[in-house]
C-alpha cells in the first residue's frame, strides 16, 4: 500500500480552474507532490526531468491534445516505465473512450467528476503501479544476484582450470607462467584473426589445460635432461590422448573446448603431427591457434633439454613453418600481435 505523500502526480489541463479543482481534491486527502501543467508543449522537458507515478490528462487542449500527449508518452518511455494515465475530460462519447484506451490510457473519467470516484480510481491505479514497480525492483535485484553468482561460479571454474593447468606444467619443470602466457597469446592470436569476444574469452579460459595429459607421463621422461629415444617420445606423445580422456564428456563449454585443444594442439597443418595426422582445416581452429602459442612459448622458455631462444629467432622459425607446421592465416595474425606478445612475456616471466 502506498502513502499519498510519497507518490508524484502530473496534472495536465489547459484550463486553470480545472487544474485548481483537481489539485485541491487530491491535496485534501494527502497528495503533496503535485505538478500542474496548462501548456502541453512543456510536457516533453518536464517528463525528461522528472518521473511520475500517475498522470491525469485532459483531451481538449490547443496545439497538442490529450491524444498527442499519449503518443508522446508512448514514444518517451518503455512499457514498464510508463505511469498509468487517467483521461479526465468533458468528452463523454464512446468513440473518444475507445480511442483513448487504444492510445494507451489506463482509465477514462468524465467531467464534471465525482470526487469520491476520482479519488478511488486514482488510488487503485497507484496501488497497481507502486506494486508493479516493487515487483520490478525485486526482479532486478534477483537477476543481479543470479548474475553475481554466475560470475562467481565462472571465476571459480576459471581458477580451477588455471590451477589444474599449472599442476600439469609443474611436471615439466615449469613455474606455471607457461600456461598463463599460452592462454594470453592464444587469445591475442584469435582476436587478431577476427574472432569475436566470446570465442577469445573461451580460448583463453580453456587453453591452460592443453598439456593436462602430462600428469600421466613418468617423471623419468618428463624431467629427462637430454633428448628422447623413439620409445620415450612415443610415450611422451601420449599426453594428448591422456589429456583428452581426462577432459572428455564434460558438460562445461570451457572443458569441451579444452578437450578439443588437448587432443589437437600437436597436429600440424601439413598432416605430419599427432595423434591423428589431421591436415589443414581438419584441425579445429582452437588446436591451430594454441599450436602457435605453445610452440612459441616452448621456444622462448628454458627447458631441461635447452635454453630459451630470443623472441626474434622464435618468430622466424614460426614464419618459416607457415603452411607446414602452422596455419598460414594464423601465423600472419600471430606476427601482427608480436608487440602484445612481448608484453605478455615480460609480464609473466618464469
């Protein structure tokens, strides 16, 4: 239930005497926030500057009649923002009543009005309006709470993904910054290649798990300082299928993408990669993007079996492998974001 002193009413009538009578009737029962307008041409600025809970509107007015005002209200406010409008007019014919309701009026009262009838109808419409606004505010509050919880769940999911990715890299004598760099470089490549914000966000979120399958590889192989034997390399290559098994059958969009990346980031554009020897665009775009980011970071990082390469040398190798190891279009995208890549490397040093 509303309090008359809390609501704001707008009275529109070109006749000053009518305005005075309506104003006095409403004021006598406690309505205090009353705005009277005799010139409808001023309504646009008044409605822009102030909000109202109910409008009492005459039909017969010069220059802009009540129907013109109804049209103005329809144009200025979304449906849930439009206050109820009671037509208060001397026009007592059915045609004007129907026209008023079709134009958006909430009620229609004829002059001279009955005081009790006017106050009752004003009260009923205000009750409905105030309750509607309260329900809308509660709905918006609940929606914001849902958004906050959704954001919290997404952040928790991203944190878990990142930490699991770090866990796999610790097996490779890494500090964990490798997965951060790969994810950010992959995002930069995707953006430079023209992919939308949502795809870029997802590839950045999913790529830290590209090598999660290393969890299943023996330390004797993972931490070996020299090169691998053929048998050891075969075992090492199995980390992609192990990662695929770990990430398979998830309902999470991020983990589904991570599954795809884990299985395909060692495929090569020329078909000489593993595990399936996919060729060109048979390799999912996510795998092709992360392949560049991962190889670049491996080249520019210290590993048990090698020292870090300078960035320009690593970039030169990737450019040489354009169309062989890597997607040519994505190599061009990668080269275009080298300044950003350099910043990422400096920010997340091992």
